[in-house]
């Protein structure tokens, strides 16, 4: 283990319906839950027709995060993972909200894709249920999206995230809590339409057991048990009885289920419609409901990072193989980057940041994947794949940062490319890109020969390289490349000198 493991770890899931937090103690690699918090914020209800998150919903969410923040504010950043899901993926003003939310929590928030959300949900379920050889269909009905995953043991194999959730479907088809048979039929049809392209992938013959993993499905299972409509999780027959009861009511307030959380009532019909459509479309007869979900998956992912099994590194390696990169060349560039970071970079914070080193390693591995598309402007193709791909373990912010570094590793250098990155990356990333540029330049001939011992000093906007006497005279191509590199960096305000 490369570094001492923390004693406390935490994960926060900023869902479209509820915000969840889990805090665990960690001893000898074993977790013990010490605190759980959950508040129903209904973030998705705050989106207007232009996908702008309204101020009242933001205020409600921030008040919740202030309370969460009190619990985790002093825990080190590397021991906490916080993610935003569908609504924060969708909201046009999510960036402005995140600034305030991060201040409330005193931790960075990462937005994850629907596919990454599906992967983490599966990890949470697998951790809760333990490993077995069965093929599991895992379904999570969130506030703004619904995830479908097939996997075995700890490994998800098929993943999809559909843009429908209990909040969005309830707001669309059951406005102000009004119920009717026609509304439920339309809501079910809508959900079936979303599922239609994926029916074949998730149909009954492709899995052994169905598992639900969300508040909506837990609420449905509880109602079915209380009403004696099912004594074994959620059954198709029990769902039919629930639907029959629901469409006989004119408003959600008439449902009157014992011990039912009144905060969930407004979004319950949408969850039932999605569940009913899913059972019909995928031919599900029975589903058990697990406690594990996204936040437990986040904790497992965090443990991977703590114990040096970061899924992002495996993803980078798989992507490099998929796009047939030159592994030996990438290894030489990584070696050169490591040399520069260890030799005479003085006290630059970015050079001594473990995360900086990680991103530079991934950039070295992936900077040439665009060659598989076209040699001309390959760095642009590489950056596009990184920014827009479904990369397991990477948040959107991770991908944007990595893409910016890779996009900037050759030719024109523009600091404006980093201007929208959050701190510290807004400050760090230009230097990381310059380090990558210099490593690629010095290894341009792709020879196995070792580079001579050299020093590099970076002070603010000045980069100074010192090579052994006469070496540059004996390496005229490298000398010419360095002259050109100085010209590339100059418009961006950097001065490159070498001798």
C-alpha cells in the first residue's frame, strides 16, 4: 500500500430526487458504516422548460448541503467522493450551482455520466449482496434517470442509463398529484418507448435474477408487503394490484398506505409507471430489492483509489489497447515525465501533487489514440474521444481536464483552453500540458536510447532546460524542435530557454 489509508471515508450522491451521504470508518481494509444522511430535495422538479435550475430549488439543495457539510467538512478531500447525476448533467446553470454547493460541502463535486452512474450502482449492489456466479439484472429508478445493468460477481457487463425518472415522469404525467387511468397508461407507454431499443439486451433470457436498487423500488416493495400483494419482494402480480389501486384514485393523497413516507408520495406514481413498464417490457416476474446503491458504489470506488486499484488506470490501459497505441513510446514518455517531475522543479505545487502525476501518466498513455482515426490533427481526435467517451471511473470534470492536456500537447498552445477548469486545475493544467509537450518533443525520434541527464526549472512563466555541454549540437533536430516550441509557447506568455 503506497500511502497510509484514512480512518474515515465518505460518499455523497446528489441525486435528482434525494441527496444521500454515507460515512464509514476504515480499519485494515474493512468498512463500518458510522453515519447515514438522506434528504429528499427533488432537484429535478426545479428544472424549467429550458433546463435551468430555479433559485428556490437551489436554496433548498444548498440548505441540505450545509447540513451535510457540517459532517464531512474537515475530512481530507482524498477521503471523500461526491457526485452529481442526471439533473446536474442536464441543468444549464449547473456550473453556477456547483460553485455554491462545493463551498457548502468544502469538497469538490464531480458530475458523472449515466453509464458511469450505472457502473457505480452495480458496484454498490454487488458489495451489499456479496459475490456469486448469477447473472444479475440491476435496476435503479432515480429522480431523473433509470439505470439498467447486467453483471456477474463484481463486474458489470451491460450498462444503460435512460432519461426517465420518478420525478420527471411524475411531473409530466401526474401534475399536482392528479391520478387517472389515462395518465398512467400514457406514463407507462412513455417508459416502454424509452426501453424499446434496449429490450433485446436486457430481456429475461440474459440474466438469472432481477434486483432493484433505489428508493422508488424499495417503496414499491414495502407497499406490496404491507398490502399483502406480495410476500417476496416485487412481483408482477403484486405490481398489477398496485396499479389497479392507483388508477382508481384521483389524487396521490388518496393512496393512504400505512407507514409510507409522505415526502415520496408526489413522485411515487412515476416510479410505479417505470417499474410496471420495465416488468412488462423485460418479462420480469419477480424482483428482490437491495440496500446497496450509488453511494455504496462510490465508497468501493474510493477504496480502489486508496489501495492503488484505481479503475481509471485500467480504463486508460484498455483505451490505449483499443486504439492500438505505441506502448513502448508511451512508456518512454512516462519515464521522461517522471524524470522532469523529480529533477529540479523546485517547490511548484502542481509538480508535487499526486493527482497531477496521475493525469500526466494517463495523458502519456492516451495522447496518440487519435492516430487510429487520422494522423492529421490526431491530437484533436484524441482529445475528442477522451472528452466524450464513456470512460469507467472518470467524471466529466476528469475527462475535460485530461482532454485539455492532450489537446494541448502539440502545435499551438492556448491557455484559454484551461480557463473553464475548476481550481486547482485552472492553474495546474497549463504546466501539466507543457511538461507533456516537452516529454513528447524530447522523445520524438522514438529511439530506445536514454536521454542525457538534464535539468528543468519552471518559475511562473519561465521554463529553463539545461543539457550537457555540446549535446544540443549533436542533436540538431531536437534543437530545432525546441526553437519551434519556444515560438509556440511565446504567444501564451511562456518563455522557454535552453542551452
